[in-house]
C-alpha cells in the first residue's frame, strides 16, 4: 500500500513561513502528479498547489506569489514552501499523489497549519 507522510506543519505568526514535506513510500508505479490540498473549518477542501510529471505547476489564486511547490530528484517527495502566511491559510493540509497507468489517487493523513494574527 502506498504511504504518504506529511510533516512541517505547526503554528506561525502572520507574515512568517513554513515548509511542508510529503514523503511517498512503497511506490511501484509512475507518478503523474503530486500536490497539496487544504481544508479550513467551515470551508470546502481546495487544491492549493500541484506539480506534474513534466514539471509544470498549478496554484490556487489565493496563494500565487506566496507558495512554491517543488519535488525531489526521485519525484517521490513533494514540498510546499509557504511564505507571507496569512490567518486565512489556517487549515489542515493534505498531500495527494496521482499515479499513472492506471490513474489512482492517494492521500496523506494531513498536517495542521495555524497562522495567528
């Protein structure tokens, strides 16, 4: 079974930075994409950022210019550098992996990010 383990969440003041990591293990297939979703209290889960096998990236409008997604050389670990954090970034952040051939979705357990004002 694929395992996704997130780390790097925590409490930070507005304007501060955090870096989230997601390490994937037991990978025996090609990875189509990896990314981050988040869900805040009372809100729907939303895509924050994704990076695709070809290297292209996608960001939510609310985080463009502040967050940067990247991956390691093996393409089995994804990072989310979060700068200029705002209280509205407070949420549980979930790592997501999409495999190729066949296409399947895998999820981590989530890591809490709290930004104080």
